[in-house]
């Protein structure tokens, strides 16, 4: 039976949930506090002509993203051009650098050159990772996670040991590779899952396959093209979008959401799906209706926040790839600053994205568009002077790598973004950038529930619930919650939007 459904937020999970819920025949309204869709994946253009993606920049697991469009009888090429990057990225070490080629056979040869026998070990590693990817991304992560019984399918049970859930990622990688650079290269994909590789289940080697084997891509025009494409898909299903509409209160009576208070008015719905920060959504409820207490959230392990700089340069910068990882310093020292000591790192690692190397349209002629990102602990004080200090260090290392001089003098646009901005713009708990860490104790059924236990028609989606952080998981999360909302019985409603 047709329902009237509200979606709070228009990030990837919200867009996905809206499209799937509308496809099932429901009337769907998306409420977004900002003036554009995308949530953390928004985009902005400066008066100088620089076009900056604010959030995601790694287009991995293209098949999972493609699957979303196939479910609506379309494909990504209907909306944007997807460019395969070669090299996929470059990793900078203290005394050397390592470029990851687009071609998998070339990657094998590279491993063999660095460590004899490592080429064949890579084949074995990726064979296991491919299995985890194909079963994990199609079966394991597509569960609402109400109960462990959901995972008792013959395929999952039969192959449970192959998932390596009880082996930590660092130990798992060490079984295959001895060379420090190769270990670092293989550990890199799980860093943004929110914990040290020694605390992440080896299941997530699936990310190595989803990245290194399936390739690293870039949507021409910026990652925001994916947001616009998903919004168009949703609109074709009849979804209505309401921008500059901030939800201030979720009203409940008799165990059900009765209305949302938005911009001074109440709007009644049969069901509500929230893709905004889970903790923030709960603060919109009276305390008696919340799934979790503040103490619950304090005890959770969150993925990092980030210090980000959006920089426009008035000349081209040589010797720079689309994606560059600056790993000259010790990985564990930086990770410990995030998760153990919760302080600003003394010897930081950072990431540089230069999309103008692939797409000249995102910068004015003879200019460069650069995005610098340094993972940091949540909850840090991030005064401008502190941000500036790390900008100077990152620019210095950028100069050393590229052979450029006086980069600071060539900046014509600069914008910084860190903890307090994530909190202000996205109501992100502690200013987190990537949701909850994918540790074993926060996997699957152990994540915050997608259903409110006290309010029958309120559901949650996004990076703080199943299946977890990242663009493809968020898209999957939206699909899962839309399937759940379709099983609810509709209420009667009076007001329309």
C-alpha cells in the first residue's frame, strides 16, 4: 500500500533510500538543510572558477555503484563519463615513491620487483579478496542486521572461515608480504574504516580488490556528478526535494512518528527515514524515544575527522598525480594520535587530490585545483592557527615532492575545513568525517540498529548504521532501509507538503 515517506538528508544513503522507496510506489519527500543535495559530497565553485568536491574523491567499487543505476533501468554513462586513472595513485615514502598502475598484471610485476615472490603472493591475496568481495558485497552487507540468524544462509555459513572475521588485517597482510612498502600499500585502503589495521577484520581485504583490481576512477566534472545522477534517478521515480528545510523536531505519539517540525511547520508522514547523523537524529526525539543514550555514543569507536584544505593555484604544479599519498612518516604514530592519544599528530601523513590533472574544467586555464586531507581525531580543538601550521607543513612536503617553490605565494583561493565544520554543517558526532569504525565489535548486528525500537515508523540509514562508512556501503544502506520501510503499515495523514 502506498505510503507517504519523509527522508531527512540527501547524502548518498538518503538519495538511495528515496529512489528505492519511490520506485516501490510511495510518495517520497526529501528534506535537506543545505541548498543542494549531496550531504558530505557537496560541491562548490569559487569566483575564480575552481570547482571543489567537498568530500569523497575515491571512486572505488564501480560495479556496486553501477548496480544502483541498473536497478532503475539506466547506467552511469547516461549521466557522466567515468575515467579510469593510470596510475591509480602514487604513494610517497621518505626516500622513494610507488605508483600503482591501472593494469593488474603490471601491478603484479611491480610487487615482484620490490619483493621476489610477492607477485604470486599478490595473486593469492587478490583471489581470496575477490571471494570476500563477491560474497561480502552481494550477501554479507545486504542484510538489515536485526539478528545474527540472517547470516545463516548456506553460502555464508559454508564459507564463513574464508571471511577471516577473527583475523586482524595487519596480521593477514603480513602473511603475504614482508616488505614494509608493500605492507603499507596493502594496509592503506582500510585506514578510513576508522581504526588501525591491527583492529580491522581481515574481511576488509575486499577493499583491496574493489580498489586495486577493479580500478580507481573519476567522474568527469567531479565526484558530485554521482550525486546529481542519483538525484535525477530519484526525481524520475517521483521523489520531491525540499532544500533549505531543516528538521528541528520529530514528533511522536502512541509509538509512531506523527509529524516532522520543519521551518516552523508540522508535516505528517506515514514513515520517516533519517540519513542525517544517527546521534543527531536521536536528539530530535524526546529522550524516551531514543534508541541509544549519550553514554552509548561516548563508548563507540568513531572513524577519524579530517583537516581539509581546498586550494586554488595560479599555475600548474609539476610531477603531481591525480591522487597522491604522503606516507613519509610512520603510519602507526599517526594512527595512535587519532585513536589512542586523541591529539594532533606530530609527524602526520596526508593525502593530496589534484583533479585538474585529469579534468582541466575544474580549474581556470593554467591553474591547479588541489584538495589536501589529513586524518585527525574527533573532538579536537581546531583553531585557525593550528590549521595554518599543518597547511605549511603539507605545502612544504608538496614542494619537496614536486620540485616547486614558493607554493604559498601561488595560492589564489584557500578554504579550510575541520572538526567544527563537520559538526556545524552535518551535525556530525565529535566532528567525525567517516562514521563509526568498522572494528569487529562494531560489525553487522553490533552496529546501531536501522529501526527505532520504540517508534515503529522511524528508520535510520547511512554511515553510522549498516553496512558502514563509504559511498558504496551508503548506497546499499539506502536500499536496505527502503526495503524495510515498504513492510510498514501506512498511517493516515492530513497535511501535504
